[in-house]
């Protein structure tokens, strides 16, 4: 008899091999040996497969975690990304007191020349323009606070007098408002009084006569339509930094990101830039064919254009910028790219046409005629532009059917667009003003003006 030891990986099999002349039934022993080897092999294979699957699962979990972390690291927004934006408007200053006084005196002279006794406004753009009272500093409610400006003749000069009509229980707060003016007076009204009757009594006591102009009649005076240099400086900085914010956000976007994620990023960027009352419209692909959106949350596809329309306030003055653009790894259909360049040309032609003395409707017509001639008749569905200043949308407007004439100091948006429902929407918007020479100048000129191409907004 001979003892033989066989090693198989971690298992050891000891076999007793009998001599040929042994009386032991060797066939049974061979069968047992064979079964032993088969069992060993199956056991070994099971162990190997179990180890393989365990490693595969571990590798998969590790890979997924890696992808998640990498994706988060690549596409999450580090607040340092917006650091450069904060410095762009750091030197901007609010409208100073002397400019408010000049506005009040101009208004007083217009009132006097027209035989009017007073102008009255609630907190809002007009009250902000003349009295530094915005909706942010005094929210509108059922208890009105009124700014009242009336002309007075002093030593042959027309000067403005300012009175604030305030709820009695809010008088102390009203007196803490920074209302420019000489000898600003405050008249309170009790809860059981009519504030407008109190205002009329205040005028009667001042012995002024004539019609009273209220907020809705402000267009008659057209003072706000022609911006001062200080106003233009604020508009310029606000619009420049909004373009910079859109460009900064583009650098963090990726195929598959959702519209809601981009809205968060643009708000963060605008906030870092120092803008308040921020807003943003973010639309991908065919969603942009509805100019103000569809209410969905589309994920960005490779063939989708991105439309961002955004703005905010800088010391109460508005920005309003729209860019339609792509990413480096986008694959935009040639038809859509062609539309982009046609819209860009329409914007350029309108900019050239906008000059002092030109009818606002003529500027709208230049852009519309170009797009109609390119085969997009009926797809440019809104006016070309609106005035901008203390309000995002204010008079005058660049639209058909108006006789408004462009003047120096006017500021407008220039925003042609093509909207083909179910396919694509493209809008490009830059605001501009009319300079002392009567020419249009983009408020975004300091950061490059118009978009350069679909890739470079």
C-alpha cells in the first residue's frame, strides 16, 4: 500500500492507493475518488464565483460613489466661483440727494406751468424717483402712505414742497424714511378717517388750487423716461454684471442638468453680484418656444439651446438680459443655429436704426421686416423692446402702432426672438440708451455688448 497526498488549492486530499494484487474493490475506490474530485471542483468554482461577485459588487459601489462624488465636485457650485462678480459694481453709488431735489423742482415747474396744484404717488417707481420711497422701503397695504409734491412760489422762483400723508400709528416710521426735500412735512390720518380727504384738506390749508395729478398720469410729465448720467451708470453696471453672471453659470452647466438647478445657480450668482429683487427664466430646447416658459423642469439634452432671461435691482435700477446659448459638448441642429444668427442680425439692425428723433415703431419694424424676410413671419410674437429704469418694463416702448419719438437719455431693451412651438425658441436681449450724440449704446458694452456666438454669450 502506498500513501499519496494531493494538494488542491486550500484543500488537501489523502488517498490510499492499494497495490494491484490487493483484494480491495478498486472500482469503488476510484468512484469515490472521482466523486471527491468533482465535489472539490464544484466547491472551488462556487467559492471563486462567490468571490468574483463580491468583488464586482464592491467595485460597482465604489465606482458609483466615485461618479457621484466626481459629478458633485465637477458641477456643484463653489461660492468662490462668484467672487469676481461682487467687485464689478462695488463702486456703484445710489442716486444722491441733490439729484432728487432737481427732479422735484422740475416736477414743480411742470405742475406750475400747467396750473396744477399737486402730484400724489404711492410707494413705487414714481415715489422712488421723486421721493426715495420704493415698495421695498414701504410695502403697499390697505392703509396708504402718500407722497405729495406741490409747487410754491418763493422770491420769484418755483420750488417744490413735499408732504407725506401717513397712517397715524405709522407716523414715527414714516418720519424715519430718507425723503429728500426742504422742510418735508408730515400729515397723519387716523383709522376712522379717509386718507384722501386728509390729503385734500392739507392742500387747502396751503392755499393751492388747480387739478391734482396722481400716479397713473405720470406719463404726462415724461421725466423718468430720460435718464440722468447717474441713472445710466447704475443701469450700465447692473446689466453688465447680469451678463457676467450668465457667463459664469454657463461654465458650471452640463448635459443632463435641469432647468431648476440652473435657476438656483443664476440666483446665487446675481446675489453675489450685489443685485436684489432677483429673477430668472431658464428654458431648455423646445421649452423656450413659449417666451415665458412652460412650467416644466426639463433636463438639458445635447441638441438643446439654453435660454436664460435674468435680472435684478442695483440701488432700485433694473437689469434685463437674455442669452440663448449652447455648451462646448452640445450638438445643436444647423437649422437652430441659423435661426440664432438671424435673430442676432435682427438685434444688430434694430440697434443701428435706434437714434434720436426716430419713431419707436420704426425700430421695431426694422427687426420684424428682417425676420419676416428670412421666412419667420408670425414667429416673432412680441414687441421688440420696452423702456427700462426704476421699472423693468416702463414707457416708452419699441413696438408698432406708436408715435413715441426716441430722445437722448431714453433706455430700452432690444430683444428680438423667434418661437417655433414644439421645436425651438431663441431670444437675444441687450438694453441700450441714447447718448448725447443721439446714438444707441449698449448698456452691456463694457463687457462686450451683444453675444458673440451661440457658444459665447
